[in-house]
C-alpha cells in the first residue's frame, strides 16, 4: 500500500509537436509531479491557419519502454481510462484532464494536430 506522501510523476514531452500542415501545437512543458489521487490538467493549445476545415487533435500516451498509443482524439470519444479532453475552438485548446491520477498513469503525454 502506498503512503499518502508518495508522489506520482507524470512526465510530459518538452517540445512542440507540429501538425502535418505546419500548424503548431503547444503543450505543458517539463515534468509534472503529482501526488497519487490528485487531479491533473495538461494544457494543449493550437494555432491553425485553416478556418474552414475541421480540426482533429490527438492525445497520445507513451509508457516506459513502449510505443506511443492513441489516448484520445477530438472527433470521437473524449474519455478513456479516466482521461478527458474537450476541443474548445473559442480558445484553441484541447486540454487533457484526469480527476485522480494513479501510479499506472506515469508516462509521456503528447498532444498533436
């Protein structure tokens, strides 16, 4: 059993990931360390030169020694394994949220357009 003082590191990619059309995506930088059971928000904002095309944003998760896996995408189910993300066009965001992080959430998280 884990003590109440144990922290769960949630590591976030440190660079900007660009979409295929060159539009930039910016996300939370640096490692994020949270206590088990704490809520989490990882920011993802985007800039798009397209005003008529529907945008599709993605969150990927990469666990230690594993390939990246699709976690969420803006066009379909917006909840998976307790993670949620909603595309908000008015502020160009697709933030990743989880109400209670667990040790099993320790990973790299990537936002992509």
